[in-house]
C-alpha cells in the first residue's frame, strides 16, 4: 500500500477523520475503505482522554468524497464488485454502530459513495459549496454503499427516487431544504468549529444515554412503530441500571450540574 489515505487528529475528545486523496477528489478506493474499516473496528485512537465524538470530513475545499473510485470499479468482475460494495457497506455500518456521535462535515462534492458515507454519520453539516448526489445510474451502477437503503430514511422515498433515478446533483441549500443536511455554513472553518461545539455540548450529557439513544434510533429506522417502541423500552430500562441515570436525576434534584460517571 502507498501512503495512508486518512488523516487523524484529536482535540478535547473529538476525533477528526479526514479522507485524504485530493488528487482523486478523495474518491473511496479499496485502500481508503480498508483503512476506514481498520480504524472503526478498533478502539478509536486518542492522544488524551476518551473520544466522545467524531468529525468525518474530506481534505481540501473541492470535495468531501467524489464517490467510490470509478477507475478501480471499471475493471471489477461481479464478485469483485460485490466484495467492494460489501466493504463500503461494512464501513458505513461501523460508523452507525459507533457508540459516540458522528458528524459528517461536507465541503464540495459528496457524490455517490461520498453521499453514502456522509449519510452513515448521525447528521450532516455542510458549507455553501457542498454538492450532493447519487450519480451512479449515469455510470451504469446503482448506489452500493447504502444509498438505496438509507437515502429514503433521510429525505423520504419521493426525493430518494428522484435523486437516484436522475443522478441529479443538488446544492447545499436544497440538501438542507429536503432534510439531508442539518446546517449550512459560510466557511469550512465555521462548519468544523460548529461541529466540534455540537459534539462538546453532547459530551456534557450522559455518555451512556447518548449511546443508548443512538442505538435505539438506529435500531428503529425502517421498523414498524410497535417494534421500534419495544427497542426503545429495552434501552430505557437499561438506563435505570446506570450510574449516569442516578447521577443525572440526583443532580437535578440537588439543583447542581451533573458529573456523569459514564457507566
Ligand atoms: C476516481 C475520480 C472520481 C471518482 C473524481 N476523480 N471523481 N477518480 N473516482 N469517483 C478524479 C478525476 O478522474 C480527476 O483525476 C480528478 O479526480 C479531478 O476530477 P475532475 O473530473 O478533473 O474535476 P472536475 O472537472 O472539477 O469535476 C468534478 C466532478 C467529477 C464533477 C466531481 O470529477 C465527477 O463527476 N466525478 C465522478 C463523480 C461520480 O460519478 N461519483 C459516483 C461514483 S460511483 P485526473 O487524474 O484526471 O486529474 C459510486 C458508487 C458507490 O460512488 C457504490 C459502489 C459499490
């Protein structure tokens, strides 16, 4: 393998993961995906205390990730294509299963596998330069890293179908209007600062409760409401066995800020 394609840095409990292949607009080749899988399968690296949140972004202003690597895919057999799709799906699932929140910060292109990677984050922030789309059908492909499975949960089936069948690209304002993006910023710096501030705010809450609510939401998506309520009930029950719940409620009653033990 050549040089690493991920840049990692952590500050105050926030791990920033930057996809760094600027010559290919950060396209996801097998190397990037393998490095992401290895990173997400292990304990999140930290130079200080525990990681309480992740920012996922792309190097430079031109692209978050311009898709899966078209050059690599162009010569794949069906078996190789399936394995490549499975690798991308595994990475997106690992992101969803992290017990800490993940914010995708998008400047420039988030196309195809890039849009799919962003959608595996808990939510998406963008700059005004962001461009989203699922252009796979223009290449004779379909979304394969979870676009068919996830986009309709973000924006509803009507928008998901229109975006996937046309391959049309949309700007940040439209992505925000249809619910794909939570917030739009003027500059990349403002976006990254705001994502760090949101993660810092979440880090003041009970880490166990945040992780349980993340997995309850994840487990509920696409399920009938009765199944989703059963998942919520089981997670709610688990909070009563945590030090965080005892501390949070005691702190409220004592009119003092909580100091969560994190278990
Ligand atoms: C490989 C890519 C790439 C990609 C860009 N590049 N996107 N290489 N895979 N997805 C490379 C270009 O070949 C070029 O390399 C360099 O990055 C700069 O790109 P340009 O095209 O010269 O830039 P520009 O004219 O500004 O156009 C930007 C762009 C265009 C509109 C984003 O690059 C583009 O349409 N890219 C493909 C977008 C796409 O279709 N994504 C979906 C892929 S399918 P050189 O060496 O020429 O400088 C997918 C499937 C997911 O994601 C599921 C798989 C299972």
